[in-house]
C-alpha cells in the first residue's frame, strides 16, 4: 500500500508509444592509423544512410588521434556501451553499430537470470519446459 | 524555498543580455542535435521547428529572443488534465472523488512528468537558469518596490525536475494546435502505470463497507471463513469472504483471521468503487461525422464526493 503523499506513475515503454533507448552514438577514429581505415570507409559509405534512418539518435564523429577506432553508444539511462572496431571493414562495423543501436542501457548478463521484467511478477515463477515432469502412465 | 537576504543594490554587475542587442538573429536560439533527436524519439511533428525550442526554454532563461512558453504551458497543463480526467472518469465510473484526484496527480503531477522527462532525455535539452542573487537583481522589477529592504525575501528555487515537468506541459501545449495532443498523452503519459488501489487508503474498511451496504439498502455484510491451511503452524493461510446474503462482495487472505478479514473488507470496497470498465469510447476520440453518428456515450456512475 503506497502511503505517500502523492503517487508517481511507473514507466511502461511500449504499452502506449515506444521510446527508443539509444540516444547518442559517438564515433572515434584516427586520421593516420591503419586500424581506422575501415572506419573511415564506413563514414564515407554507410554512416549517413544510417543516420537518416535513425533520426532519434544523435550521431557524433570525433577524431581521436593515435587511438584505435571506437563506437560508443549512450542510452537514456545514462549507461554507455563501447565497441572497439579496429581493423574491421565497413560491413563488420555496420553490424556492431546496429548492435549498439538495438541495445538498451541495461547489462546483457542480468537478462539471462531475469528474462522478464514486469511490475506484476508471477508468484510461482514463469513456466519453463526444463522443470516439468510430464505425466507418464 | 530559499530565504534570500537583501543584497546591495549598489553592486552593479549588470551584464548586457541579447535583449539589449539590436540583432534579430540570435545565435543562441539554434536547435541543437539533441532537440532534433528528442523530436524524433517522441514522434513530435510541429509546423514550425522553433516551436519545440520555445517549449523547451524555461521562463528563467534570458539568452533568447523567442517568445515565452508560459502560454503553451498553461494550455498544455489544462489539456493534460482534460484528457486524463476523461479517461479515468470513464474507465472507473464509481471512483470516489478524492481517489480520482489522487490518480490524476499520479498521472499529471509534477513529479510524474519530471520522471517521464528524465526517462526520455529532456534533461539534456531544456534551457533554464537557476535563481541566484545576480539573476534576481537583473530582474529586479519583480519585487524592487514591493518588499521593504530589511525583510528577507522568500523565493521558490527552480530545480531541474520542475523545469522538465513544465517543459513537458509546454510540449503538450504546442502539440495542441496540430491536434496531436490526445495521441501523445495516451502514448506516453496514460500508458504509464498508476496502481489505482493505492489511491484508496482506508483505515477502517469494515466501517466503510457497512455504510455502503446501508446506503445501497442491501443486507449487512458478514465475514465467513472460506478456507484455511496450516492453522497451527508457523505460516498459516486463512481465506475470508465477505457476503451480503448470498453474494460475495470481496475476498481476502492473511496469516491471521483478523488480517484476512481486513483484506477481505478492503477488497470488497475495491471491487465496488474501483470497478473497471474495459470497453469504452472516449468522447475526445470522436472526430468524424461517422464516429459521431455511431457514438454511444458510456454511462458515468455516481461518483461519491467523500469516501
């Protein structure tokens, strides 16, 4: 029983409208280093169509001299996920950028122990086929 | 609330703001990439892009030539209240008035709107200025002649949560012109969860239920033990049902019979007052002649002023 002076509503993303969780992707690259070659090719070919397809993400491209190329995603809960894309070609970089875009800020590891996050959790746990003993006559 | 002491009016640190300059094109009023991203995230399509910038600029922000967003804020606040009240009133036809008001605060109150704004990334986009001595001096026309010099001035400090909540209201206000408010409110604000049972806080549900049954001219409610398990163990479970003649009004569980009975009375009141209607058409959804012709108004129950 909530005895607070006033109630606060809890978010339910997706029930009404869906709010995209990735808010910013930052690309770091080096102009001279060899590991950033694929990244620079990615900027020339694939980055702008990606940005056009995802207007809800703020995209920043910053040179970071003498460092490996990095893709860093920031999410609405202020968590960040980084992926180093050194020595990869544009296709592989695109896959990792897609991964960062699709993710939320939460740690992937915790979703294995608790696959369902709900405000109305089940009392006896969610059914799984691994914990049943089918009736045998 | 901060108590600001009287400050020396001879201390002139007056800075020329952009309002004193004579150029119309203020570089500070550019739309940041975060604002574009926010508009796409929330599916806000406005006729003029600077409207959104206006909505997100708080009244404490000086460095702008845009008009004030206060008008949109008031409009948005009232529109929000309208749509949420309409929804709650039709969904819960018998909800008592204080519960309705609490639920309304739960959806449209400043705390909830601030929470929504934070979850959506508004804190990176709002433009505001905290109230400091210098700020107040700059805007000294607010109270220069009204307050005597010896008395301290009570001024409500502006916090980021307040600014975010007000900018959400302004955003709803600017969407009103494009008739997009209902969709926005239903998508982002009414989709959030407020447990309607929490609005009803009862110290003595038994007394309330007895009064309700008398008012409805029905038989006096009786509590009966429906079932039990482990009565003499460390974790007993009792299930109690409240009956008025043969109809069950409510059911409750508990580790003692008294607790089970308490929960049962509370459940009976929830079942009656917080009854939910699943199938309804909102009057604000009726926006075409065909819909108007087919519209069947939902019966609104008799809401009690007190519980």
